[in-house]
């Protein structure tokens, strides 16, 4: 039996968490067994690393290299503790961010060597790769305004990564464009300026054909037309 591994990617406020939750709910309504995860995090060790990366009061001095290694450590744990067993049991695994975030943020954003970043990604995940990645594309200006509206409410203060400057986010955006261009079969881009329900239907349009073909498992996206 083999499950199905789907990831959501995109810049801040593009709707990843919203759409991951909606997809998980829709899959459950279809009787599927679903594991909804987020990165960094998803395991006890990973959630501690998430705190160190994002919210710890002592993380301002963190180097880009340390950030990359911590992200990779959390992912290595998540893959082996949760994702592989879930896929082996035939579950549908939906992950809010995965390795493309590392390419986009630590590679393009922090400007670490892209080949070294890729080597660490490969070490962390091994053969565990998403069959389908939904890349939610939102112009930078809109990303900023969505983040501000969210942060003006009752949410906690911005985390360390969110505090980076506009040039950083422009590089992240270019990173995602490069990822989508390099793997167009796996990475499906969706215009995230559309209403939530419209985006959800587009997501479902890419997911549904994969459900009927569990035998293709993790490589289903690579073989579909
Ligand atoms: N299609 C949409 N149209 C308008 N607003 C949206 C849409 N999708 C999500 N939002 C709103 O934008 C905000 C950010 O959405 P969400 O938290 O899902 O984004 P995210 O990609 O997970 O962000 P982050 O990268 O910061 O985790 C939320 O207030 C959400 O309700
Ligand atoms: Mg989110």
C-alpha cells in the first residue's frame, strides 16, 4: 500500500495554511485517512526547533547556515517519525511547507550556495518526496498587506524570518519561480489572489486525479499528463 504526499508552498500570507486545512477536510469527507502537518515542526523535536527558529528570544544572532541546518534537522525528524510511516500505511499526507521552502528561503533568500542547500535537502529527505506541490503565487505587495492584516489582530508578534527585508522576499519569490520552472510536473502554480473557494477548487483539480491511482504513490505527479 502506498499513500500520497502533497505539499503547499508560497510566500507569506499566500494561503498555504488555509488551503492545506481545506484540502485535509475535503479528503476526510471523501473517507480518506489524512495527516495534516506543518514545517518546521510536526514532531515534538521539530516543534522545539520551530520555536528556536521563529520565536526564541535568543535567536536574533542565528546565522544562515545554522538556520539551514535546523530546518533540515526538523525535516529529517518529520520524514522518519511521521511521513514515511503514514505513507506506508496508505495515508494522505498534506504538509504546509516542505523542502522547496528551504530552496526558496535559505537558498535564494539567504543566498546560501544552492548546491550545498540541495545536498542537505537530499540528506534530510532521502527518497521521500512529494508527488504534488501546490505553489500559491501572491504578488509581494499583497503578501505584505495580508500579513499586516493578520498581525494587527490577536496574533503573536512577527517571527524572526518574517522580519527580513523586502529584498529578501523578492529573492524568495524568484526562488519559487525557479523551482516551478525546473519541475513543472510536480509543482503546480495557482494564482493565490483569487477567492479562497476558487483556489480550493483549483487545488482539488490537481489532487483528485491522484486519488484514483494509489499504485503510483509518490511519483504519481511525475507520470500524469
Ligand atoms: N484566497 C484568499 N483571498 C483572501 N485572503 C486570503 C486568501 N487565502 C488566505 N487568505 C487570508 O490571508 C491570511 C493568510 O493566510 P494563511 O495563513 O493561510 O497564509 P500562509 O501562506 O499560511 O501564511 P504564512 O506563510 O505566514 O504561514 C489569512 O488571514 C487568510 O484568511
Ligand atoms: Mg501558514
